């Protein structure tokens, strides 16, 4: 039995910022090209879709599944085409969509269904006389919806959005007059966004609402003096968030990200701003660790030929910059078994070399943000010792009067033990800590991480 005792002692103040460090890492074998979609499965497994053709030394084209050990094919062959842009769990299987003519041995026009054993086409698929891309998938009222850049399914005109009725694709009124980049279900309705000015017969501005039978405008929508593209939608804390290349929402200023409460639009703080830079476009948003994570493209004011890609987090009050600069875009953010994953065109994130797919461990292990001044801890929790731990673990602190909490997790993010102090001291017994490397994270009474790191139990 291992006994863990924590004792708090006074030590000198040390600035916390030195401990707010990034923890991104690559995942699995190296991919040779971009990731556009990540779909969680059970037990920590997940699917990825993209333009890759090789993972490690294996030929895997466009779509793969992580089985806990490595990425593997779904079927004997990958896609015949350029990419899988969107995926979704549906009807006990996986729907994959993008730009391709075949998946494995099945002839699929840009969309196909995997039943766990083989791929099959979905009706006549979705087509366009130019370059077709099915960009986004969602389930609304138990029905599957697909949207992107396409005009027909066989002989049926669908205009960039369609519903699957179990055997064929059907139109939503007269559809939309431009490409769709994102869809989301909010307050019982389907919201679609992209670059379009009409939805059915209704005049809209790059975002529209479908209530199951008709299209509706959203208080003037989202606009930009140049080319507008709303690229992402996500529900967070009871509101719908939209991000993209726009500077007004409902006729009011909004810097590339805005919040819809079901009635009107609201600017989010100062929007996707960045010190010394101008936001060009938000690429993707997702919620993690109780915050909204937004990845955006910024252009340097000093040199407009320099473009940076960076993440920020929004906690419903303020923005905080994350240690997550990439050299090329992030196309998708997704939470898998408590960990945040990023997929995209990048080969570097923060200071880490990764190849198109990266993981940030669960929030119980790592703190993502370099907090703004209002959220900083001005002291350091101190020392955790000895390391390695043979029997007893000691903890010293700058402020013994505070109620600290400590969480010990394994490298997969699973909590092994945790405890909250009572006026500066606590102890507990844990019988099941096996020898190995673990992560500890200490938070103050406000939940702010004040120290974290690796620790070895012998």
C-alpha cells in the first residue's frame, strides 16, 4: 500500500507564469498530409479524415481509425479522390464525406457509409459540375443532413444542402445559393452558415435557420465589406457561436466571432483580436475545459506578408491566449475521451514538431492558457517532493491558509487520486498507484492551476 501525505510549509513567492507551459504532442505514427475531421468513438478510439495517403509506413488513404494502439484502414483501400472533409457517427456506422469518387471498392459520389464491415454508397451521392466538396454533416430530428458545394443528387436538384431519407437525398426547399461551411443544431432548429445570400426564397446574409419546413433570416446575419465566409458554428453555454471572415453581426460591429442567443447577435469581448495583429478569419471553434477554444488566422501589422495562426480561449467573460501557435491552419478541434485534439495543415504547434494531428491532455493534467492579468496567480504553490516517490509525498506552499487541491493522473488523463486540503494540510491513502510516471496538478481555492508537472512513483 502506498501512503501519500501532503504537508504545507511557507516558501518564497515565485511567479506562476513559469509553470504555465504548453503540452502538445503528436499522436500515433506520422501522417503525410492534412486532417480535416476527427470523430470520437467509444473507449478513447476515434476516426480521422483528411487528405493523407500514408500513416507511418502504411498506405491509408483519407480515412483511418485509432484503435488504442495505431491507426488502421477502414476496408482494404482508402478513397479515390482528394480528401475526406467531414465525418459523423450515424445509424450505427460512420458517414464520410468530401471530394472523392470511391471509398475502398464502393463507388461513392463524395459521400459514403461504413457499417463496420464495408463501405456503401448513399443513393446517388452529391455532385457539382465544378469541384464538389461535402464540407459538413449533422443530425437534426434524427435525420442526416449534408452540406457543402454541390448542386444535385442524381436527377434531384438540392443546391448545397440535402437531407437523407434513408434511400435518397432530398432538397430543403430550393436550397442555398452558395457554399455551406458549417451546420449546427440549436434550440430545436438547424443553423447553416457559409457564403450565400438566399436560403430558399428568403434573403439572408451568410447564415440561416431551418425549422424543419422553411428558411429564416437571423437578424441581418453576418457580413464583411469584402468576401464573407462564416466557417464555423458551435453551441457553448446555451448560446450559438459563429466564427469566420466578417466584421458585423446583426448590423453591429463584431470582430470575426459573434454570439446568437436565439433573438439577437452580440460581439464577444473585443472579438478575435491579437496584440499587434489584425484578425483575418476564424477557422474553427470548439469547447474544452469549460471554455470556448477558437483558432484563427492573424496578419501581422508590421509585415502584411506574415501570417500567424493562433488559439485563444473564451470563458464567457474574457479572452486568454493559448500556447498554441501553428505554422499552418487548424481545420478541426475535437475532444476525445477528455483530451483536446487538433487536426489541420500544420506541422508545428507551439514549439513542438507535429504532423497534422496533435493532442493536448485533459484539463485535470494541464492548464492551457497563459491567463490574462485578471486571472493570474501571483504566487507559486511551491515544491512537491521527493521525486521519485517511494512512500510519502510532501507538498510545500507559499500560502498555507489556502484550500489547495491536488490531482494525480496517469499519462492517458485518467484521474488516479485527488484531494482538497482543509486550511492548509491534508492526507489520504491510495492503494492502487502502480509504479510509473504520472502527472500532478495543484490548484488554489479559485481553481487556478498554480503548479503542475511529472512525478514518478516507484
